[in-house]
């Protein structure tokens, strides 16, 4: 079984940093990349909607997924937030070890050590 995953979360433009910092501070994820999304197009309540959003890309442990989803839904402003997890099937072992260390320690060691 895969031990690590990447989680995608779309958020309003003005909430990207706030939610990203929450995820790292609460040790739900080791790292959050915040990407500008020029256009999101989606169905909502029978209509096609268009918005600018931020996409959070989170690296975390599979064992955190249930807690992760629960905690993020508590603070996320959307009624039905996109929170989807994809398995990491391989990667730099040092980086994967850093994910574990960052999620377990009082203070993350940083990517450099």
C-alpha cells in the first residue's frame, strides 16, 4: 500500500494562504503549493459556473486522509469543497522521509534537513 499522497483542494483566491498555513501548522500536510487557477468551469445547482480560484497541492501521509478531510471541511468556505487524494507511487526517498518527519515532529526539519 502507498504511504504517501498528494491532495488537491480548490479554494477562493483570498483563502489560499490561510488554508495552506492551517494545513501545515496543524501538521495535516508537510508542504502546500499554492497555484493560481485562471479559470475553473464547473456545474453548480444546475448552472455552469466560472471562477478564479487557487489550487492547493498538499503532500501528506495516507494515514492522515480522514482527519485531513474532516479538519479542512471545518474551515473551508465552500459547501462542497474539492478535496481529492492521489497516491504517490514513488519518489525521492529523502523527500518522502521528510514528509514523515514534518508531520510527526513539533517543528518540521525543513527540506534541507
